């Protein structure tokens, strides 16, 4: 008689990382949660649920009692305001921060009263939670100084929510992963869009530019330091592989583990990124000038990059990943398969 597969719940399953992760979970029964179903990686069961509304806590609790999952991966997070339709920052906060708190509340209640035993909870935070211009490579105990950009601020606040509520999950091992910029051919985010020159706004002008394969220039303020600033990347498949690796290991009860995540090897300079992306560089007078240009492109819906992202597109924020290397041990090279350069280069068409 075939043994039933253990069940894992994944929120944000229709996002890029969610769909890449599902492909790594063939040994599990995957229940996916999102607003819309995944298009490329079907799950065993899909549940449409908006974590931005208060009633979702009860619906999620009922689902946990019904499915009896062994693990929960919380990927649901609004990154791109224009593409997601959540232009209202308050609505974005309700999904990102309050939604994370609701998920943890439901897990805590399920583990406490219903006989459900969710043994692992995994939440991807972000390098942006640390801030945008760091004097030295940050370690996991460094302060979280995110500012200006709503996405970064929400990652910091959600990170703190998970830290504060981890003890309430009763016997559930909690992981906070702080990846650097996700990269890869399927990835779309602010920095990838900037290096690709993608007119990723929702306006008709952006659509015409995409149809004619026109690229926007990649902007940086004048000054050599902006070209010399360093940045790291992690391939989306390596991130998915890391989550799957954690799910496959024996969990430690009542333990919080925080891990910085980036590609192997040295970080890249912005100049190296420009050369690899074959991007046309446009120099502007200071961060204020870059903000003004982005504001115009945002208002015209040509670009989906908000002006508030400027500090994160011009600063240097590097992470120390020694804890991740020690955590993965001999499996490090197999899980984090790509270097920073390989992850970034895979984001662009091969010539």
C-alpha cells in the first residue's frame, strides 16, 4: 500500500518563486494559496484566499485543520505595486505585514488546539530589510534599517513580526531567509527591470515600447562610486532549492533560524552588471535627478519602478553568508549552485 505524501501549504504559490518551488516538491502533496491559480506549475489543491482581509485568518485555520500539513511556506508578498494592482500602500501593507501576522496566528491556533502539528514555517524576508547603504557586509544579527521604499519597509516589519511570534507556534521550527536580489530568466523585479531596460508599466506607451522591443536606459547618478558599488544576487532556482532542502530535513522544535542568502563567490560591481546586461547607461545629476526621471516614467505608466526605489538602486548593501554555508555544510555547492555572476547572467538572453 502506497504511503500518503505529507502535505505542505505554500502561500503566494502563483508567483515566480512559488511556481519554481512547486517543481522541487514532488515528494509532497502541495496545497497552494494565492489570489489566482498558478499558470505553469499545477498544485494538488488550489485555494483562492486574500490574506489582506481579516476574515482570512479563520478560513486559513479551517484549512489547516482539514489538511493537517506538516509545513507551511509563506511566500505571499506584494512587491510590484503596478503589476499587482495594489497601488494603495495601505492595501499593500494589509497583505504584506498584516497577512503575515494572520498566517502565524492561524498556525499558532492550529498547533495549540486542533491536534494539527505544523513542524516547519518558512518565511522569505529580504536583503532590503537591512537598508540601502551599508558600511560593511551585514550578518543576521545586524539591525534592520529599511526605509523609504514600501516593499523594503514591509519586509522589515514582517521580518520582525515573524521573530516576535515564532515562540507562539509551539513546537514549530521557524526559518527567516533573507535573500539578496533574486535573479534568473523568469524573474521580474525592480533591479532586473532596470538592468534589462524593460518598459514594465501598465500604460499604452509601455506596451508599444515592449512590442517594438525598445529598451529604457539604465540610470545612475554621476560619480565613479555608483559604478563601483557592489551588489549580490541569488538565482531563483537556488532559493527554491534551499527552501526544499529545509523542508526535507528534520526540524528542530522551538527554534528560530535566520539566514542571509546570496549566490556563491564575489559580489558584482554595478559596472560589471551594466556590461553583462549590455545596458545603455544614462548618467543623471544625483539621486534627486534619478528620482525625478523615475517619477515621470511612473506617472506615465512607462516604468513600474517607483521613485522610492532610488536608494536601493544606487546604494551598496552586501551580506555575509557564512551562516548559510555552515548550515548547508557539504550540500552548499549543490543547493546554492550558481555564483552571483552566473545568477545575474542567466537573467539575460544568450547571444
